[in-house]
C-alpha cells in the first residue's frame, strides 16, 4: 500500500517546467488551483491520507531550494514537517510534503499540527485567509510534481506534491493528449 520509496522521492530535486514540456491534460492537473484532494476524490471511491512522517525538524532536513523558498538561507529556523500519501482505493496516488516555519504556527494556525489523517487541503481551502505566492508545475525523479508557496494569514507554508504512477495523470487519456507544441501550418 505504501509507495516504497516515498520518503526518498519527496527529497529529490524539484525541476520546474514550462507548459511546452508537458501534455495539456497533465498541465491542467499541475496548475489546478482548487483542492487537489477534492479533484482526486472525483476519480475514486475512497481517498485516504496516510502519514509518512510528521514533526518538528531543523533546517538540515530541508533541501537548499526549500530553504530559499522559505527564506531561511542561514538554516536557523525550525519547521513543522508533514509527509503524507494519498491512497485511492488502496493505490498510492500522491505523495505530499509540507513545510511550515515554526513562526507560521502561531494562533489558530497551530491547528495544522493536529490534522492527523485529515487532509491538509480541507483545512486550507476553508480558510478565507489563504493566498498563494506561486504554483510551479514540475517533475521530481521523473514523476509529475508541483510546488506551491501558500500563505495562511500572510504566514508562509511550502507544499510539494508528487503524482505517483498509479494516479490518473498517467492514464491513457492523459498520455494520449497532445503536447503543447506549436502547430505548423500546411500550405
Ligand atoms: C496533504 C493532502 C498534503 C493533500 C498535500 O500536498 C495534498 C496532507 C502537500 O494532508 O498533508 O495534496
């Protein structure tokens, strides 16, 4: 049930991607601004969150690009790390890694440490204080992925999502769609 390499996978280098490198159907998943949990739920009977790792970590557990994204170049802060898998009808579809600077957990945001197996998206998308700095489509270790910097009441959190091979992104429908390349005109 657990994707065997999920912890290692989640710490691979994130490579961002332009729309031209990506089939349109896949791109529409990667840049979807609504809740990914909700979108995946529409493609299966039952979607479950399983916890891979959760707890406070020091900046040593962060990659350089994660530190840069969260503005901790010196590596002095502590972060709440949450790694999950979304399991759809028994198949792992998505691996997610969330990093929240300790300073972002003050006030009501402390609830982010008590999500357990409730999906993060359900918490975030019901908040009226949610905004997004960016959403980058990309790949990690040959799988489709995306990275977003969100803010909850102005306080940053970094989300990385990797779409695992069993997810609908790799289904024949998505594969068969045409890549976004320029069409050549026939005379
Ligand atoms: C979670 C759920 C995280 C769905 C995700 O991406 C996600 C979570 C970071 O519950 O932690 O797409």
